[in-house]
C-alpha cells in the first residue's frame, strides 16, 4: 500500500513537471505568434487581448495534459509518452489555428492582439486556441 502511494506520488511529480514544461512551451508559442515581448505586453502594459490569448492557450494545454494522463490506462510510460506527444501536437494545432484565423481576418492578427484597446478578435482567437486543444483532447480519448 505504501509502495503504491509513493509510486503515485512520484508519477504525479513527473507528470506535473512535464505538464508545466508543456505550458511553458505554450507561453513561448504565444510569445512567438505575437509581436513584442509577451511578458511586457501582459505584466507591464496589462494588455487584455494578449492575456486572454495566453489564458486560453494555457487552459488548452492543461486540458490536453489532463486528458492524456486520464486515458493512460494506469501505464506510466504510455501516459508520459502520450502526454508529451499530444501536448506537442496540441501546440502545433493551436499555432495552425492562429495562422488560419490570421488568413481569414483583415490585418495582422498578432498586431491586433497586441493593441492596447480590447478587441473582439482576441476572444475569437482565444476560442480558436482552446477549440484546437479540445479537438486534440477528443483524439486522445
């Protein structure tokens, strides 16, 4: 019993590290998709558009990690591999969704997201990121 508890605790630590690493990769992705430094946009300029897009990205990545862990069938190695694989696929699909939305809308999406005034396209872009993550979640399950 104690061995199971310690094994579960260790697996939680490993999955947590992998999940946080994927969320950090999501931060880097949004930073690459938007002009300027994301840290400055959100924490210094308090840009609501960029903050909303990053929040949707982080929730989407967390949803993918959650689904991959939940469906790992108690096989640690398989769960870890699927978490990393589907996490990276999810980030790629979210980037694709951003580029497709950019093609379908006037102007440059990254510049609109970085504008100081709130813009409805930020909500659309956030929904696109989160929706892309949900699609990946459905593929895992």
